[in-house]
C-alpha cells in the first residue's frame, strides 16, 4: 500500500479523496467507491499500488488504437477497481469481487516492456486513472527508456491529477459511453461532463481516439449518435471514432447490437468525420483506413491482423497526403 495522492484529511478521522469527480468522503476503515483506496486511521492509501491482475503483450489495435503505431504490440497491464459502475461492464470480475493478483514494481514493468519488443506500456483492462500513483511512477520510467505510455480510460478524473499525468502519456483511448448525462448517472453511476473535459484536455497533449459502445435502445438513436459526432468534430474531424458492438454482460440483459445499428452509426459519423471504425464485430468496411484526400485504402485490418498497404511513413502512397497516423 502507498499513501494516496490527491486527498485531504477531515475531522473525526475521515478523509476526502480528490482524485476523481466522485470526491468520496471515507470514514476510518472504509474504501472509496472505486474499492481501490482505503482510509486507515485518517490516512488514505492506494490498495492497488504495485498490484497487478493482468499482463499481456497485445496488438495495439486491441486497445483500440488504430492511428498510433499500427500493427505493433504493446505490453498491457491492469489491476482491480473502477470509479464507474456500468451495468454492462465487461470486466466486472475485476471490480465486484475481492480478486487477488500479484505484485510487481514499476521498474519490472518498464524492463519487461523494453525486453519484449513492445512500443511501451498500455494501462488498461480496469480503470487506470484510479491506479494513479503507480501509473505515474511507471510512466516516468517507461518514458526514460524511450518507450511510450498509453491509457485506455473512462476519462472520469479530476483536472489536477490529469494534468500531472498527461506529460508522460503519449496516447489515450477514451470511452464516451453516451452524450446523454442521464445515461452516465443511471447506468454508469457517474457523470458525463468530466469525461468530455478529459477528452478536450487530452487532445491538447497527446494522440487520442474515442470509443462508443453502442447499446440497442439506450444510446444508439440517430440523435445521440449525431451529438457524439458533433463532439468529436469539435475535437477534430481527424480524431478516430470507434463504434463497438455490445454483448449482454454483468447486469445488462439487452440483446447484442444488431449489425445494422453499427452500420447506421458508421454512416452517420462518416458524413462528418474522416476516420470511423467498427469494433467487436467482423466487418471489412469498419476496419479500413482510407485516405480522405484520394480514397486510397492505406491500412487494412482483419481481426487484429493489420496490413499497411497504402502508407509510406505517415503519408498516403497514392497521393502523398500526410495522414494523422503515428508509425
Ligand atoms: S478515486 Fe476512488 S476513492 Fe477517490 S474519489 Fe474516485 S471513486 Fe472515490
């Protein structure tokens, strides 16, 4: 355990955590909403410092990141806990139960990434922002080795810790789960505005891509997709937007996303955005990167197999246009 960053001591042995917008007030002996920070006798500790539950060498497309070192592997690490509680959570075992993992130091993670042919480290699987103390420490060491840091995140964090972390982060995939505040409140036990703010701030600092899990009847209306597209457009028409197919999981029993809904979202988004992708589903169209200047297919994807068929460096091999792809 390590003393937590971003909290204050209150009277009667209570503490208030300021890491995320939940702003939990925690009495002695109890944990915060994320189940990853504990008040012990008036001091707040991170329970997950140096704790790890999952560690894999994944294709970077699995994060998903499609415009950041396409086709390369990345060491992917995660632990337990989350500061949202989505009814459709696909990793709920890492949140709901008191799962045990193993312990590892930041030096060991950085060295592992350096040895394994990885472009760096992705902090993923559970919510990495509640792993703040450890992620910051790792990210500094990974950066010192000339490797890259990636966050796969729900974006639900306060401004100050985000600003402290961002200088060490090279790319982020941020979930925007709906543009409807009530969706965040009822289904994710969270709120929308801080997530949008994280997207805006991250965009100024590193490469970002946005993911939206399409759930039938909850967030897949033309109107909500239109609002999401307008938000991504505000960030930049060249920001990749991934629509992901939902499958019943955890507390959510709604049937899976029909392919026609994914296609509809794709078509709406492609009217205004240059790069739209479909995930969790086998589709040729939703996995292609096409040069917006000339229509040349520059990257083809089949599952996690990536072929850079029309790229020369970061430029389209047909027309020479520079594309927002880091290789
Ligand atoms: S990080 Fe955890 S303890 Fe801190 S405010 Fe958020 S949910 Fe609460």
